[in-house]
C-alpha cells in the first residue's frame, strides 16, 4: 500500500500517535479509524487501502506511554480524538470505531454532532456491563492478571480466524507492550458507562456492523443503538467475529466503502 505518514500530537501530559493515509480521491472525505482494546491501529491496515480520501488510524495505546490520567476512560479517548481533529483542522468527517473504539466514537458523535457526518460502529454497544458472560469473565481474568498469555487469549476473541503468524505477532506485541494500568483504567470506566441517554444527540448517518460470531456483543446491543440513534441502520456479517475488518475483510470492505460513498 501507499506509505503511511506517522504523526503525533502533544496533549499536554502525554502524546498520541496516529497514522495518515492521504489517498488519491476525495469522494469519501476524511475518515478517522478507532481500534478496539486488545487489537491495535494495525487492525485498519487493509481498510486504509480502500478508503480513498484522507484517513487517520489512531493509536490509542500511545496515550499510556506518559502521564495518561486525563485520558484513561472512553470519554478521555474521545477527548483525545477531538484534540486530534482540531490539530489537523478537520472539517466534517466520517468516524469508524470497533469495540472500545466504537464506544469512543459514540462519545465523539454525541458531543460534537455537527462534526461527525457519518458514523460506523463495529462490534460495540452503548452499554458495556451487559457483555456476553464468557467474554466478560475473560476480561475480568485479564484485568486480574494481564500477562502475555491472557492478552493473546483476548486478542484471539476479537477475530474468528487468525491472520498469518507474522501479522498476529505484530498485533499481540502492540497489546503486550501497552501500558496495562492505562488499559485497565479505560476498561473499568467503560463498565460503568451508559451511553443510552446520549444516543439521541448523534445526528450522523450511522451504520452498525456486527459479526455473526461476535464473542462479546449481542443482537440486543445492536437494537439499543438502532433505537437510540435516529438515522441508523445495521448489517450482520456472516461467519465474522468481533473485528470483521481483520477476519472477513473481503465482505467488510464493500459494506464500509458503500456506506462511506453513499
């Protein structure tokens, strides 16, 4: 793919890294991509190849490299995204978020409805306290002991089919090397966050995507988003997991680009 430009923004107590893909055309406008917890910004590598406008893949884990206390929650992640939007002088943009990235995306779209033109929520929900029991238990196990084996297990739960070993190792290394206290803080705050009262603030045309084999989120999560966001629709990708842009890209890509081009 075309070379990505590695960039960072000074957020006062810490910095946030992100990657810019300039693209060749501008029909889709600007797209900002937010990764899941236990995934990483590289989950979007293939997606960056098919977005034609300017695309930004945010590295949330980089926030934990310095003093992160102002950003250790989904609302903190959303605040960091909005600082990036201001730093890059973005006008209206499309926002795509998976799992924790989807929670942060909901926060951004609700707080700044005039900025987010299109919103894509993947494998996520407005409430995190109602995760599937097995997935919730695995999360609590990781919080209690965030060792490499538990990190690998959580990464494996995001995808229905693993990529090649080299790619999977890069994903895992990003998780293993991230600040675990920062990661735990964001997760803990997410468990107590209920975004249902704020969904009506979202004005963006919204696409909700769920993988059929998603281990964490259910059809009920989709229903809550559909009921709360006024201009929303949903699609389920068969045989896909929590992060279909990784395990089902050939099906995911035309769904995403078709919506962004809409």
